[in-house]
C-alpha cells in the first residue's frame, strides 16, 4: 500500500526510526486523513498553513481508500501502519467515522454519545483516543451564519457519522423537532432513538416521506455524500424546495454543490460546508498539537484556497 509519498509494506515488516518524527515534540507533527475519494480535500493545506503560522513543522497526508483500492476492512492495518510511522493522529471521514470505533481504546464523551469519530489522537502511552469535532464545527458555523433562522422543524438528510454529529449540533442549537431521513431506514431509527434518549421525547423522529417532511420544515441540512465531487447529484429534488426554506450543506468540495446552487436560485437562505470544515479542523489541530489555532486566520486561509481553485 501507499500513503501519499510514504510506502507501507505489511505492518509486521515496517521498521521506521521514531527519531525521524517525534509526535508532540518541537520537531515534526505528522497527521493525516483517512477516507474515500478525498483527493480534492483542503485539509492538508489548511492544517499545514496554520502549523507554519505557529512555527511548527507540521505534515498532513491523505490516506485515500479509493486511490489505494481498499475498503473500511483495511482500517486495522492502516492504524498499525500509522502508529509505526509515528503519526500524532488522524482525521477520519466517510465511510470510516463509525467503522473505526471498535479499533479505538477510548472515546471522548461527545464521540461516545454520537457513535462517530472524526479525529483520532495517538496518545503518548500508546492509546488511540477518538474525538468528534464535527458537531462543534457545524454548531459554530451555524451560529455565525444562520443564528436568526426559524428552527422549529428541520429535516436532516443522512444518519451516518456526519449526520449523527449534525443532529447533535442541531438539537443543541434549539431545533424543536428533527426529522431524519436516510436510505437505510434502520440507521435513521437508531439515530433518532439515541437523540430522544439524550434530548427528550419528540425531539427526533426517523421519517420516511421526504416530500412531507420538507413541506413541514423550516430548514434542511444535507449530511449525505450526495453532491461531493465523486457523488454528483442532489439529495432533494428541485420541486420540493421553496424560498422560505433555509438550506445547509456539510460538503465543502465543491464549495457550492448543485443542491446549494439550486436553493440559492430559488431564493433560499443557505450555508455552505466551508465553515464546518474550518472549525472542525481547528479543534482537531488543537487536539493534535496542544496549541490553540487562530480560527480567523484559518478562515482566511480557506477562503484564499477556494479563490485559487
């Protein structure tokens, strides 16, 4: 296998000098992102620019399952390889946010509650500790961009790892009733049940009728991969949208999905996924380095990257 420009043999045969990369030291912080179809990701540049701004030697690598022709079943091997190569930690994205949990030694309270991990820290004592910075990243972006929108009834599309984080954020932000729709109805059922346990009866349901749910909603959040560079399309048909809806995405590449573009054309208020991407990355950076990043500077970095696309 190969991670970026680092060749990885079978884990039992890997031998890397830890003197070359010392996680948590003043020398080099080595981190990465595991996911499917992540080549367009802005995370390497975003993390590395902030590291440079803070005077850190900071390296961020992509571990793209699509490029490697691997599935989530390769996660145990990839974690062993990352540990052998002295990674400080890993970000995790679709489709690994839930599959990675059984491989970890400890979960932060939010990660345990959500049943989803997007950040793994390799602790000094060898433990793998899972965190979730997606929910707080979405919440911060929402507070900045949609703080004044009505939120009595909201439709959430997607009940996977990202959906779980967004659902937690939405209910924390005061959404009255959340209707969760997923192609796997049982997964939506499980997520809704867990949310009711934490937030109270009536706060979340698993819906089956998309048209009816959208018709009754104040807003829609897309937490599915539909709209990503390698998952073209729209999660909601154009004819179901109307100008008084607000629409939010968690996808940040492309920066404007077809869903958002269509919603804006119809007069909907919208929130792109870039804010969530920046704020979850900032918290992950803090967990990896122990240093507090400059979030406003990271926003500027992200905007600059998008302008140069």
